[in-house]
C-alpha cells in the first residue's frame, strides 16, 4: 500500500451527503430548493445535486476493451487539475519527498511545495526523451510519490507502457505511489494507458480528463482510477457531488462516439507532420509523438526570448519559463487548426531566421 497520510487513515469523514438513495421516496435531506425555481432554470433539471452514476457505468464500458475496472475504482472530479490537488491532500505533508522529471506539467510540482513537500525533477535524456532507468536512479526509499505525465506536457511525447510498469514495479518495493497524469491520454491508444496496470499493482493512481481530447474544458470534468482502498480514503477528502450534472451528461455522450478519438488522432497527425518535416536552422523540436497536439520548440540561443518573439508575430505560446528546467528560449505550442497551419509555419520560419 502507498504512504497515505496517517491523519487521513485515522479519521472518518463526518458528512450527511449520501450516494445511495434507492429506498427514499420523499427526500427532505439535501439542502436544495425544489419549491420554486427561476424560469430560466425550471426545465434544465439542475435543482438537485449531481448523483447520477451513469457516467461511471459508461467509463467501465469504455475501458472494457483494455482493462477490467469497476465503479469502486473510479472517482469523479472537477477536472483532473482538482484531482491532482486531491491526491496531494491525501499524500503530501511537511517533509514529503516527491520525484518527477523535467520538463513536465509544472502546476503539480508547485502544489507539492504549497502542501509542504519537496519536489525534485530528474533530467531527461537526449532531446528531452524520457528514460525510466534515469528516473529510477534518482528514486529514494523515502519518496512518497513519483509523478509522471503521459503523454508528456510540454513535449507531447508518449512514454511506452513497459517503462511505466518498470517504474511502478520498482516503486512498489518501497510503497511509493506512482501518479500517472494522462490529461492528454486520449491522444494515445488505450492499451498504452497505465489504467491497464491497476489490477496488478496497488501503488498506482491514474488521472484522466475530458478537457483535452474530448474538448469539454469548459465543463471541468475529470476522473481518477486506482484500487478501491485508495478510492475509499480519497472519498474522505471530497464529496459525491464533484462533476456537475451537465458535465456528467456530456461525458456519457462523448464516450459513446466510438470513432471520434481515432479521427481526432488522424487529424492531429495530418497537421503535425508538416511542422515536424519543416527544416529549421535555429529552432529545434523536442522528442514528440505524431498524434499528440502539443510540442516543444527551443532556440539554439539560450538568451533568445522565443515566446515573446512569436507573440510579436501574432502567435501565442507558453514560455519555457513556466516549466521546471526550461528557459525563455523554449516554448510549448499547441498545433494550430488546419486553416491556420500555413500562417503558423510562415511565422516559425521567420523566427528561425532570427539570431
């Protein structure tokens, strides 16, 4: 079992929120208004708290082709960002050691520090290629969490499941939790997801979101997959109401669109290929996957303000200064729409000529 904070294990949650009301005919328990609603809301069916678990059933079906999961292995959240913070609430306290690698999603490491923990980032290999052996060399028995985002943000590279399993297996020897953030997971095959490892290992937590691949960022919906024991402890720290009614309904609907993700990956590939095939002199693209819609550019001059230069040409990106171990000469860029591709390539070529 992973190193859950003793204060969480020792205490029971005091709450009157109920997930199961099967035998209730007249419910006067929840603090809702079912007497009179504003006219604009009366037909939207939003007066009650979100308790419909149809989305959990649909997620079990969604993963059936690659992994056997049950509803008691799932936890809904208001986006995977909230769930990342919830994991830290479960595991991180003053003096907790967390190992990640650089570059990766930096908000997680920042929250570790805010929780009193110590985050350290292992360097990656040539051209930012992830190497499991390199990370495990930095692992300590005192670590509580190893954080891996797959696909990686900001490079857009996919880490092979074999590497993830190698890390999980070694970390299990010291009861270290491997937290796999699959925010961009819909851009890789489900067979490469760490969700497929959960039945065999009890030291893994996987996060997913509907914000990236499924395009529901405005609804704030995500979910966490882990073994039931971890889910039970995490439920002490949250409510059964996370994931609003509209978000849950849309989540069910997008999961039913069977060919959508395949078409999405094909679209990403067709737009990303021309960028990767473009010859640059001063710009370099980090190791990346053809089907993930982000990539990392860096300028050979370490003092070159790449995000600022691109912005002056009308192209918005995220500066490398927002990631551990990157500088102002790097940017994370989301691939453009097909209609904007030619203009983006034109801007990149102009910047490439600058020294």
